[in-house]
C-alpha cells in the first residue's frame, strides 16, 4: 500500500478533477462517472453503472481485489448542492488553495472522501490483498437519497458479503454511529379564482394552505415537547419544517394554487408515517370541503422521499473497524442530518459514517476542507489497506 504522503498527493489530484465537474443534483453526473470509470479501467478494475430511468445520471460500483467475503465498501455521493445566489470568493468549480484550506463546491461534502477512495485504488490493484475494497458512488443524495437504493440492491445480490460499509460523509474523521431519517412531502392546494372582494364566488388556495401549515406547526411543536433528553441526536427530538411556499398571482385575486413542501426528520424508533397521520387527515378533510364548493378544487399530497434513519450498532463490525482505523475512542455520536447510511443498514450491511471535512462547512459559499483532514483521511485509507492485507 502507498504511504500516507503518497495517498494524500494522489487524493489532491483526484479532488481537483472531481471539483471541476459540476454535479449539482439538478444536472447530470455522467462526466464524473466517466472519469472514475476511465481511472479504474487504467488499473485493470471493471466497474458497473446503475443508471436512472432517463439515463442522465448513474451510480457506479466496483471491486478492487479478490471476489471474496469480508471486504469493505467505501460509499459516497457524487452530487453537490447548488451555488446559486451564494457569494463565493473563487470559482466554486475550481479547486483553490488558500493557506491550509482547499475551497470548492463539494470539497468536504463529499468529494474529498471520493478522492481518497480513488487514491487508494492503485495500491489495492497492484497488491495481494486478502480481502477486497468495493467502491459505491451514488447520485442524487442531496435531493432525498433517491439514487443509492437501486445500487444497493445490486450490491446485496452481486457482492460477496462485505464486513462493513463506510459512508464518507464529513465527520472530521470521527466515527458517527447514527443519523436521523428524513421524509419529504409536497402539498398542492387548488382553489377557485375570483375577485378578492367577492370571497363567496371563489376559494383561496392560500387560505386553505395556511390552515394546513398551521397543523404542521402544531405537530412540530408537539414533537419538540416530547423529545428524549437522553437522545444522542441534536436536537434530541424529531423536527418538522416547511421549507418552500409558493402561492397566488396577485393580491386582489383569490389564489388558484398554493404549493408547499416540508420535511420530517426522525430519530431511530420514530415512525414518520405515524407522525404525519393527523396532517394527512386534515388534508383529506380540506379536500372534501373544497370539492363540495368547486369541482376543480382540492388538496393533493405527494411524498417525494423517504430516507430511513440509521441506528447505532453496538459493537458492530463497521464501528469497531472504523474506530480502529481512525484511532477514535470517543463517545457514541449521532447526526441530525440524513444520509445513505440508513439505506445500507436497512439492506443488512454493518454500516458506519466517517469521512474528512466538517459538516459545518457544507452547503455554503466558500465551502472548504482543511488539508489536515485530507491527511487524516489518507492515513485512514493506508491503515485500511494494511488491515485488509
């Protein structure tokens, strides 16, 4: 296996290339996938795509080393969040070093980890490792973790059972043992337009929506009151927030349509489907009432995503391995954000989250990763290679 310094240098080369691909979730990630495919092929590694229905995006997975059980999956997402409206000090899609920081969209979330995974490939490919490294790179994690499930299905049926899955979300190279689940919904309220002075001749979608959003607010407050004070999650309770609202065309017109989207984040043990029942009941009542007045009015609710929570595995294989590789003897940690770890865990894989960079730098202008985090990640990969060898 290469030295830590060699792995670090190789990772920086890959990171520069990966940042150069604008893989904002609304766009294709295929140029990045092609880059990874070509790199792997150059080291004699065959990879496979799992594309979306339109063929515009793809997951990619590959095995380096023998096709035997007991390997380790290095998992990360290729997409990034938008830079729209953010005041960047440098081009977000050009890796820029200032002092000991590397700036660019995705440096910490989470192309830094992808770069480290790729940097480890040559050492594994030319070595005589007893157990394999599997790469699993996904699309559309940032919009609800909707890309990974189709790839995970393939991993379940095609890979010899791995020892562990390491999801490289930014954790400052500390082991994170759990995360909340996230479910997202989009609500469309259809009213009936009329002059705003003639409320008896129409039906305002905005006014109906306000009542429904108030029901969500009540549910959110109730969740906060009943949080577990001993929970490792911060905040310790499930959270419900309305993130998008759009309705109406003019101040003097009863709104024909109002849409709003919300997310519900739940710790392990709390069922989002149960929590949301009172809101869905309110929507059904509002729909019947609206339809009784105007046939074209009503309320529809569409679930956009459902990412399962990730529960700590006490003394699980993935946690034991990751803590040893990271030199981490700290407390059990849990994240408020959602990630693909819960999807891997639900599929039966022992899973952990550990990767370079801090989540505090993600999703904002001038996203960066400290060079020291790349160095720590390279040491982690070197130890992984020694362990599997």
